[in-house]
C-alpha cells in the first residue's frame, strides 16, 4: 500500500472516530447527517481495502483524484455534478 493510500486510510479513520464521538454525545438536530457521513466513511474504507476506491459506483469510471483528495467519500460522477449547488456564486 502506498503512502497516499495509508494517509487517506488514516484520515478516514480519524474522521470515523470524530463522527462516532458526535453520535455518542446524544441526539442532536444533525444526528441523521452525522450517521450518513459515518456510513460514507465506512464505505470509503471498505473500497480502499477492496481496491475499488476512486471508481464511480454507477459507471466504473475513475473519479478525479483532485476531487477525491478534497472529498474522500465521493461515490459517483453524479455526485460531482451536484457539487456546484454548494458553491457560492459571485454577485458581480
């Protein structure tokens, strides 16, 4: 396993611990979202271990490495097309 993959696994495991800690802290208004993110982290870790990480779950195409570095739980090309709704648009 290369260093980049090792770093990614380490970061995902840290994220998993943080999310589990938040869930164990009790009910909150964002409980559902934390639980969903935890599921995505676990899924990404399983893909890394199986050698399927970085592939679109729908088409099998490789996902852009730059986006995976920013969003390691990215699942599909369809998810990429939805990202633009989270960016702010300039008023000018």
